[in-house]
């Protein structure tokens, strides 16, 4: 583990404040200083209101000590000081001199994206990407020995993918990213394409997020992009191909001049209408109109994407030796910094992997030169060594189906030393296969549906009470059934950015694979006196379809327990989960079934009174009342007597009956079908 526990940040602008927030969320003590008196404190206050959230949970802000540059004494004890002031070498040099006096043993680095290390008087460059919490890449320039502790801290504590770069203009990601973005914008404008079409085409061709390039500019700030463009224009030699791109700079400058800098301003290429619907800028009229939906595979999109791809990949080959010399590093930088599915050299068939840092294990390492222990079309079982097996899902979005449930059941019969449930998909699991559930309902196959729900309940219960420990290792979304698997595990090793929740009410049902039961047990352990408090807390969490925005928030909601663990770096989740499983395996004994005292009809009546109030106030629609009423019955224990404990099976049975009953209702089928088609909940 890194020796750095206290970090200083000089400059409370967008980047500096964002870095400070992320470091605080990672559990580090942070000192944030700004040239403007009170500026750092105001920045922290703004961060608390930022969307997407800068902090993983609001209380993280307490780890930040703020001050002015006159308060440099606060930097005492900092092992790493990050300079994030204005891009002016003279100003930066002045800062370095003062920091050296205040924190003589600290490693001092710059977050610059434009000034070479050769022109600075610091120990190195550690270039974060905006927003620092969400973009994984950190480019490091400088002597590896000098930066060793900093790189370890960035990797292990901040969860960054650290890529070593040459001291070249734009380093790796912004240099190649500038060509990608500028070529896409130039081609889109020249071809007269809708910006939504261009974004969809680029996202499809490069496997990048749906923001594409115009949406990305809005996210990072059009003004910042212009600064990067101008800096590269000044520093690149005359023959560099980036000079030949016909960028619509006048368009971007006009947007910035009118305050349309992107999401942080009054919109940019996109903006939200008063009703929160998305608007897109018509480049021909400079007017906003409702955004159009494109797949990205239209004929015009294909020709456009091919032109952007050809120009971008050619540039990657041209600058390779200048920016790195390592194709694997370039690929990693684009995958981590711009979220491309594959880097440029992987696209060209010249992929080269970076050596693993200690403590980093990928599924590919477990799969190398071996066959799975067991496999079916939906899941595979791998040998992770030391008697540990690893279950991997590989359905679309890792939706859970009968084949996954079957493999889990057969894995339990193998009785390994320990089991890890993990995959490297974008999402851990979005829950049960909704299309399969609808097929049962639409064909009236109620006995088969009952059997499918029962099989999931029995398998998850068997995981919970197996004679070996089970560790869930989520990253991305763990929703519905994906969350229910985690709730049945002995331990969870969650990536810090995991989104965990039970949002079933959004499709008109309730959790059916033990989610209600296990959340009730968790919340009862927190508030063991009286049956109504945990029932009320579970009702609010499930009934409002709360999904955590971080693993830390998942712990607060009860989806993670007090002994579950959080890993900041996604590349380290598997290794940490295996280590956790082996710890639990030493002297392991399975937990006994846990009875619950539930309030029964009186508790249900109290919840229903609250539901009626929401309906009268217009906060709940007619079918919401039906769904929440079914949820209230499950959580209250049906006809339970609060003086008589009920077994786990009682709640499982109530869940199963509620799901089947709700799927008999047309509004539930409408909600489920709408979710399948649009990916959004239907209010009916």
C-alpha cells in the first residue's frame, strides 16, 4: 500500500477542486489552497452540489482542509503536492519555490496538459482527466524512481490507470484525442451532418461512450478544448498532420463567447429544455431543436466514421515514437482516458499489453492456456488458484437467466474452497432477463414462471448457506438480481464506482430473488429494536428505486454491509476479491438461517397510509399504489405476528407470490415492455 496519506492541491479551479474531491473520496487527507482568499472553501461548496457528483458521499468533503496560498504551512505532512494553477510557466515556478519551503519532502507534480516538463521546475507531471472522479487515466511524465510513491498512490488509492508518457506536446491521450475530436468535428461540419448522427457514428465506430465528440466537448468544456487546441497549435512542428485539420474554430469561439461552454455553462452543442428534454444545436441555423435519435449505422454515418477512423489511426502510427514508443501504452491511454473499447493499435491488429502492476489480475490471466472448469452459453467457471473458483457471466449486459442460475447451482455442488462472482463486462449485472420474464407472462406460463423464480431463490439461498465463502465482486451496475446475488454473498469486494440497487418497482414488480429478505436482515441488524423501523427503511429504499452512485453510498443504503470492502482501482477488484475469499475460507463456517420479526398487518397498514398520502399529493400514480402495496405486504411479512419470528422461506414465498400477481396486471406488462424497448421507466 502506498505511503502517501496526505495530499496537497494548489489551485481550486475546475481541475484542482475535482482532484481534491476525488482524493478525499479515496480516504486521503487533502489540503486545497487557492490564490483567491476563500476561493478553496467556495470551490468545495460548489463541488457538494455538482452533478455528476464530485464526492462519492457528501461527508467526504470533511477530509478537505481549505486555505489561501498564504497558508502554505498547511502542506506540512503532505507526501504529494499537485499544482493545478493557471497554465503560465512563470506562475507555476513561483508556486514550486514556495511549496518546496513549506513541504520539503513532498513530491511536487503539475497537472498541466500543455506545458512540457522540461520547462517546469517540479518533480514530474501527473495529468488527470476531467472530471477526475470518473475518468480513469492519469498520464505520468518524469523519472519513475522519483514518482514511485505518487504512481502507487494514484493507482492503489485513487484508482487511476497510470500510463507513462514521453515529454511530448499533449502527451498521449490529448494528442491523439485532439485528432479524433477535431477530425470528427471537421468532417461533420463539412458533410452537414446532425451532431447527434456524428456522435452516434463515432461512438459506434470507436466503441466510445454515447457522448461521442460533440457531447464530450460539452462534458469537458468547449473553452478547455479550445485551450488545448491552441496550445498544441503553438507547440507542434509545422509538418504535424494535426495542423491540416480544418477545425470550425469560429463556431467554437462563438459558443464560448456567448457563455455556451457546455454543461458547466448555458449548454453547448447540447442543452436541456425546461422540461428536461434534450436539445441539440443545429449547426446550420445556430438554433436548438429537439435531439434526434440515430443508431450510428446509417449510410451517411458509415462514410463519416470511416473517414474519422482512417485519419485517427494514421495519426496514431505517426506519433507513436514521439509520445511513447509503446503501442500498448497508447492503447491503454485511449481506453482509459477516452473510454474507447479498444485502442488504435488494437484496432489495427497490433495490440500489445502493458505489464501488470503487482496486485492487478484480469480474467484473461485466469483464462490463459486453460479451459474453463465448466461453461454454458451464459456463464463460465474458472480456476482462480488455491481452491478458489470464479464465476463469470457473459450474457448481454450480464442479465441473469436460467443458465446462469443453473451454473451457480452446479458450482455449489462442487464445494470449492471459496467462490468469487466476478466479470469484466461494463455492468456486473442489470438483473433478471426481462425479456424471458415477459415471455412467461405473455404466454400465461405461470407455473414455469413460479419455477424460475423459485429456482433463483433456492440457488441464492444455497449460496448464502454454502459450506464455503462466496465473495461478490461488482463493478458498474449491479441492479435487481445482480444486487440480490451480492446480498446473498458472505462478503463483497466492490469497485468504488459500483451502482447497486433494487429498482424493480420501475418495471412494475418487486424484488423476487430474496432482495427484500436480505435487505430486511441487513437493516434489522442496524436497528434491532422493534420490527417497524427496518421495514420502513427497506420500503423507502426499494419503493423509491434507490440505486447507489458509489459503493460508499451502497453501504449507507444497506446494499453493502459494514465488513464489505471497496477497491478504488477496477483493475484490482479481482485480485482483492480472491484475497478476501481466501481470508474468509480460513476457519469458515456457514451462517445459520436468520429468522425475522415482522410487523404484519399493522405494519402494512402504516406503509399503506403513507402510500395513500403520496397518491393524494400526486407523487404516485395509480399503478404505483398497486406495486407499492404489494411491496408493503412483502416487507411487513404478510399476516405475520410481530411476536412470532418468521423463517426466511416465508419472505421468499411472499416475494414470489407478489411478482407473479403483479405480472398478471396489464400496467406492469406495459412498464416492462417500455423498459425493454426504450431503456427508461414508464410512469403509468
